[in-house]
């Protein structure tokens, strides 16, 4: 069981509540689940309009524990989620403040963040969780600039996207940014027991690899190949970050080309594609991989599903 923060979706929401929206904490213990923000209590601040609601077990889980009809319980779990209120009218219950914000016009976004923070947000270097300190206090522009000064902006952009993905979905493998071919050969060289044929096959595959790769590696001689490392191309990340918004039908998920994607959306699509390979590995891309990828996308960045896309002939 867990608690979930549920904040108001409008331009009056405080920086703290913007950062808390959609976050979960375990019960008992109030430990953060997939993030590092401490539990704020039932009321994060004075005059707060937010609520904290319990995340209970599914009907199917309850039915199994009680020895009841789990098939009927699955049907109950299939009932669509309710809606939540926003300044523009009701939206889906699973909408977070960040996904709601992404769909607002620029005038409202500037009203909420101001030009300085908006610039950092648009470049993908800072999200709402990054704009408050561990005590829940809003950070000044100077403090935020210091926060991003020690690293290249594209690296901060990458780390932010990975953090946001892992707040929503689990991943068995570490996710890193690097040159795909160089990093893959480094990982193979750490494992001298891997057969020559496997090494040559891996190198051949990498010659045509773009965006990212999920490496299945042996922990020991004769061991099972397991998801060992997800490598996202640093060159592609730099290119996306520099553009900010990709050109018409330039962005893609491995199966479709999109009418428009932000750099952040393209990176998250790529990460979801590679995480799906933790289940469906290998050079082929079965329908099950595509289905799982879109399930992950619906959790991580649901606004992408509303963007017009064209089917591409790819990897089947």
C-alpha cells in the first residue's frame, strides 16, 4: 500500500505541490517510491488545496488473497479511471501536473514558471522536482543556475529524463549515455568468456544501430544472458537537445514517425523502447515489444499518444 500526492492543476499551484504531484510514498515508513522527495505530510503547506490519497491493492490482488473470483475482479480493475479537475476542465485521473503543463499554451506556461525557469524547463535541464530543495522550498534562479553549472546541459537533460521515466516504470538494467559502439565493445571486453561469434555478431549489429541499445550480457561463463545495460547514444542526445523540437516526422519510436516531438519526448520514447527489450530481447521486434513500449509510454509521457504519427516499415 502507498500514498499518492494529488495536486490542483492550475496556475496557482505552488512550486512544492507541482513537484509533489503524482509522487508515491510507501506505507508504513513513508519511503519515496521511484523519487527522492520526502513525504510532506497530509498538508504540504498552509492553505494547501492538495490531498494525499491511498493507493490500495487491485481488485484482483484482493480477490486472490480472499480466495474469490479473480476473473471477475479483473473486470473491475478494467473500469476506466475517474477524472480529475483542472483549470481547463476535467482531465484523465492519471494526468500529472507536468503532463498537464506540457499541454498548456505558452502564455500560461510563462505565467506559471516565469521566463528564467521556463528557459531551463524548455531546454530540458530542469523539471518541477528540481526546482525545489529537499526542504520543499522553491529555489532561486541563482541557485538553479548553480545547480546546472557543473555539468554539460545535454548531460543534465539526459539525467532528468531518466529520472522522470524511472519514477513511473521499473527497469532492471542501468541506463547510461555513451557512444553505443564504444561502450558495447568495452562491456564485451570485460567478459572474455563470451564467444568470438557473439562478439562479431554484436559488432555487426551495432553498425546499423541508432538512438539506443539494450545489452544482454553474461555474468559468468555459460551463464544466462540477462538485461545488463541500456546505452543511449550521446551524439543523438546532443542533437535532440540542440534542436529542442524535432522537425516534422523526424522523431520516431522505432515503429512510427511523429508529426512533432520535443527533445524530451524523443528521449523518453527511446528509453521506453529499450526498457521494453528487458522483456522482448534480440534483433527482432515482435508485436508484443511494440505493445509493451506503448504501455510504458502511456505511463511515462501520455501526451505523446495524442500526437499524429505515421507507420514506418521497421524491424519486423
